[in-house]
C-alpha cells in the first residue's frame, strides 16, 4: 500500500518532458517515475502509423518465408538467401517492439 509521498523540484522543461514520456507510455506520472526509478521495463504505446508499419513488416516476413519455401527444392541457395532476409527482418522487428 502506498502511503508515502516524495516531492522534488524540476524545471518547467523537465516536467514537460517527464509528462510527455509518461503520456506516450499510457502511464500516470507517478507510475512512470516509479517504473523509471526501479528499472522496470517501460514500453511506449505505438501510434496508429507505427502499428500499420509493424503489421506490414510482419506481412513482408511471411511473404519472404513463403518464397523461401517455394524455392526450397528448385534453388536451395536462393531459398536460403530469402530465408535469411526473413530472419533479419524478424530480428529488426523485435527491436521495434522494445
């Protein structure tokens, strides 16, 4: 149960930055500060545009994997290269979600 209060001074700019970051994470100011202080993972909410980009990349990965499967028996070298592109895209997409 939280019963104690901590107060500290910040500049107007610092306050605006903290409030903006908390808003981007869909957290109250106090939650954002606690999570930051205790090194809890803070994830920023994605914009509609970012969600659309994420979904497009997921579709591209699936397309590359289907292509790799298609070329598997016809051209194994090309299949491996296409699969590598899909793998690299997946790894980049994991960074995006952090």
